[in-house]
């Protein structure tokens, strides 16, 4: 059982049941009460005392975190039977009714649901009737909501009232043959630099240090042209035999990592002055196939002019045999699928606590009290700030990882508000984010 290749951050929660005991046949969409990042959503579930988790979390910028692998049951919907059969998705949202999600989160949600349906035959397509009595009757309705299993507002009325629309959009893309059920070449990379480095070191123990150093160029050059740099890297792995260059028509010193210019057996292909130029040429060549937008940088791709623009918008269409116009990058059967298979391996690598820019994170949940410093404080600061609780000075909390009097004050205000609604839920009002307060903050 695979996980989504759309994931850009992985932090596996200890709060899971492994393996799940039911075939995946349901999707349950939740809202996070706060416009949190993918890293912070994942960080909510790193401590066992929280007793909560999800399979995927979608951050406010549309990036997706893997918190519990699909083969395992998350603890998300207050119902074990549902969670054993469902993929659960937490979406960053506003802090007040109707708990709206932004356009980036919505787009990522649609793409993630399409991907989940494609990989799980037990789902196939989405069905929604807004009928609690149909729970478990997946031939009639295979979408559920948290509010059916507990006294929760989740997923909020914004998402709840759009579940039919979500199902229609997902099903249209699954069945159209031209929608984003295919994998666009344009867009933002899902894999991180660290995941790509970890993959190539695993596949090629003797990989040259120059290759490891140049990997960030795939992300930066891709971002400059709006092309997924992780797709380009996976293509390079395919074309170079994971940078061993065994059986490849090019060599490392050519700085040609995609076989550009190798149009017949025995041809040596193009050479470039340095790795940056070679990767830029590859990105530009992919852009020629993917869209009709003009290049942002000066053209260094010697074959750009030969491409029929926008003739292969999707990775699956890079193979000539699979391309509906009979065009594409390579003649070999299943070329695009081979690239996606490598990309799937890359994104499945768990590089815990590393963001897409390589920043190291550790969001271990532990008690936060005045005087404490660290990322566990940062997570509480972000949750409090996202939910509108301000410091003693009346200002938004600084995300400085330091629990001073402003953070202590905000914790107290949070505890007061929650104790009014549900006495005892936080264990009192003391300005300390202990297990009960943390569990309530993160019981999404």
C-alpha cells in the first residue's frame, strides 16, 4: 500500500494502529481550527499523550504532510471503525465559523483526493449524500465527517456544505481523461531536497558529491520557471541510472542529466558548461512540453525550438507511446510512469523534521510553561496565534520559541475560554500548557 506522492513533509505520529484492519473505502475530511503550516499540523500529533492523529494534513500554503501512513489507522474521527477504513485529512482553516479553508488548501485537497481514489480501488470515486444513516454503506456514500461520531463542529460548515462539490470535482477529474487525475509537470515540487538526497544515496552508494551538492538546483530552477523540480530530478535518475551513468548515453562531465540531444543510438548528446546550466536546460525543455508560457530566464536549451509547445502537460504524456498527440520526450513504453515510480519512492522517504528548504524542525509535544524555550513552545505559539489569543500586551504572539509572560497570558486566556464551554477540559486556568490543555488544543 503506497502513500501519496504529493507529500512534501513527513512526520509520522506514534498515535496510530498498525496495520489498519479494514480495506480503505472511505475519505474523512476534517478542519484544523487555525491556519497552520503542514509542519505544525504534523507537529500536533508527535506526542502519545495527545491521542490524536490523521493520515494527511494540508497546511495553509497547500503543502501536504504525511502523519500516518495509509497502511495504518489514524486516530482522527472519534470512531475506530471509521478510521480503520478511512483516509483522514486535516485541512488548515479559519478559527471561527464557518471555518473556511483558503484556495490553496482547497486545490490541494482536490488533488489529494484524486490521488487517493486513483491508488485505492476500494474508493474508486467519491459519493456524498449528507446522510449519517448511510455510514458504512460505501456503495451509496463513502465520505464521512467527524461530527457524525462526536460532539464536534468538524469539518466546519464551510467544508461540510461543499462536500458534494468536492465529490463532483474529484470525480470529474478522475473520469475526464484530461484533468489533474494526471500529474502536471507545472507547479511546486512535493519532494524535498533532503528526500532527493536520501533517495540517491540509497540507490547509489558511490554517488559523486557534486551530484549531492547540485540537487537544490532542481528546486530553485524549477521554481523559477513554474516547473516541478522533483519531476525533473526523478527524470534525471531514470536517464542516468541513478547517476551511475551505466547504460546512459551521457557522462557526468557533460552536465547533461536528461539525455538531451540523444536522438538516436550512439549519439553523445549535448554538453553544458556546468551543472546549473544543464539543469536549467532540462527544466526549460520540460516547460516547452508542459505549457505555452514564456521562459523567465534566457533560453539555454538548444532544443527548445523543436518542441511542440504544451504537447505533454502531464508526466504520463512524456512518453510518445502514451501521448494523445503522439509527441513527447522519449519513445520507450511507460516513460512517464517510470518517472512517477521513482518520484513515488522519493516522496515516501521519511526525512523527519525537515522542511522543503532544508530547515531542521522538532515539534515534539511537551508541557509549555513560562521560561521554556524551543520548538515545542513555537507550536503552542502558532496554535494560540492562529486561534486569535493575544499576549498580555494585546498584540499577536511573536513566534520566537520563548514562553514569556505574553505566551503565559495567552495560554490562560485560552484555558478560560475553553473552561467556560467545557469545565475541566484544560484541567484549570494556570497558564501552563500541560497534557490536558495540549490535548484540547490539538483535539481537532
